[in-house]
C-alpha cells in the first residue's frame, strides 16, 4: 500500500506547507500549501508514482518546522 498518513497539530492559525522530498532534495509531492486555522489535520500521501526509497516529509507552520523520514517499500 503506497499511501501513508501524516498528522499535523496546529496550535495557531498560520500558513502551512507540507512537502515530500527525495534524498536528493527534490520535491516529489506537495501535501498541503495553504493558510489553515488552528486544529488537528490528517493528510494522506499517495506515493504510487514514486519509486521505493527514503523520503522526507517537511512540514512548516509559521516559524515551526518538523521533518519526518519515511521509507517507501513497494
């Protein structure tokens, strides 16, 4: 199953971007890129169009940044 979900807890209203990068630093998917109100969000990434490997999910909300490493095995 090439789909994974990403949870994001946003304590304040802010502009949010959630982008998936490969190990070469190239953006392969944009999961979110918009202004959001404070809440808890659940995003899905369908990775069926990218090869197996390691990817980095980069989430930025205001000044806060979180990076999660994921391994995709098909």
